[in-house]
C-alpha cells in the first residue's frame, strides 16, 4: 500500500480495518486515529461491540462524554453530601452548651483546575469532531468541482464549442474550484486549538543568600594548590609541606601500625628502633615483593660480588681481548661489561656496581686469557 492510498477519501480511516490496512501514524484524518481505535478495539469489549454493530465514532464519543459527565456529577454529589455531613453540628446536651466556633474558610478543591481542563478537553474533542466532518464535506465538494473542471478543460481542448458555451462552463468551473479551495483553506485555519494545561501549584522555595567564596591571596599554600606558579606561592607550598612532614615525624606512630607497610610509610624506617617482631622496613619490603609477584614481575636473579669478576675481565683485556670480543664470547651485553669496568653514567656517573648476576658471572669466569698475564690489582 502506498501513501496515496492513505490519502484517498474512500480509505476506512478511524476503524480497525484502517489500522490493518496500514494507517498506523498520528496523521490519521479521522476523529480518532486508526491505531487508537485498534488498541481500544482489542482491549474494550463494549467498544468492539459498538464498532461491530456499525455505530459511528462520533456517536461513540458522545456516549463516552455523557458517561463521564454523569460520573462527575455523581462524584460531586457525593462530595457535597460528605461536606454537608461534616459541617452538621453534633448533638449536645442542653446543660453544657459550648460557644459556637468560627467556621474555617473552605479551601478550594485541589482538583478543580483539573476538572476545568478536562471539560475544556472534551469540548475541544467535540469541536474537532465537527471540524473533521465539515472538512470531509468540503474535500468531497472540491473533488467533485475538480472533476467538472477537468471535463471542461478536456472539452475546451477538443475545440468543439457553440456560441462560447464550453468556454463559459470552463470559466465557471474555474471560479467554483478557486472558491472551494479557498473555503477549504479557511476551514483548515479554523482548526480548534487544544486547551492550556493547568499549572502545578508548587510552594516557592525560600531564597538562600549565598556568599561568594573568598580566595586566598598569593603567597599561600591554598593559592599554590589552585595551580598558581608564582615564586612566592611555590615557596609557600614547600614551606607547608616541610611543616607537615615535620609534624608527621614528631607525631607518635600507633602501636598497632608497627610491623606493617603502613608503619613504614608513617616514618618507622629503622629496623633496630621498630618495637615489632618484624620491623616496618621488612614488612614494607615483603609487601612490595608480594605486589610484584601478583603483577607478574619475575623475582630477581641471584647475584654475587662483582669485584672478582671485574678483576678477571681486566686480565682478559690485558691478554689482548677487546670488550666486544669478551661480550660476544660470554653472551652478555657490551654495555654491561663497560658498566662493570668503568662504572655507570648519568646521575650516578663513575659508580662501580657492587654485585652482578651469578649466571653472567659464571659465563665471564669461563673465559680463558689468550696468553698468561699477571693478575691486575685494583688501582687506588
């Protein structure tokens, strides 16, 4: 089914058949859209029975409006009876007459605005139904006039005219078509608008006076914490940190934190001064090892003293072997051999390593000098 079929006047809009044939949008021109009719037809037995009996939708809407009006009238009557019963004074003994109490002002019913909106909505629904019926009539009249205009246009094109009769008929058909189109456009502009929804009555919140936050001046740690890079702010941040660390160092560490990694973070770093059986330094070291093992870091290979290995490599060099040749034969890195002989670089430049991996040491010791050379002693 195409969209042109939905715009055809013979399409069963406003019926369950219209929904089954493809009209499932909110642009349905019927009084009630086809999808709404289908939903109510599927869930409301009385509505389905009226539709099957051929009752028009306008009549069904009138019946629903009448039932709602009767229900509202019944609710209002019951509410009046309840208020009248509440306002009736109770019977009292004649010996003890109490002074009449002033009658409190009756507050307006909270649902009064909702009832007025409901009535306005029902009135708009009725007006919209009448507007739809009148619009359908105007569209049918416009379609009939359009057919007459097409016939007159075809007759004029044939060239068979006697006394200008066909030309006059074409002129009259054109005028009627323009008048019908203008009337339909004016009717579309008069479509009833929905009523304004009632506003929810809310209690206004008391205004609280908020004072703006006072920012600390330059030269303070608070200003430094906000990201200020002035020299006075940087120095203030450093001073605050030094004072905080001194205060933390002087504060006693609770007894329950000794022997833990947290105690090491609090400042207990001396193994001899820690009162726990396992010092805080050892506990912190054990915790760091455990964390590395859980994260997949392999344990460190066993190490031996580097001084004998260094002396042996120097003997190899004295016999005529180069550093690159020693590294290739021992299958170690050339950088590692250089660090072993001449020390580290960078911030620790010239510092000789004190230990070396045992596996690398065995491979270096397995090398034999090219010629017999005296052992070199380490220069002072």
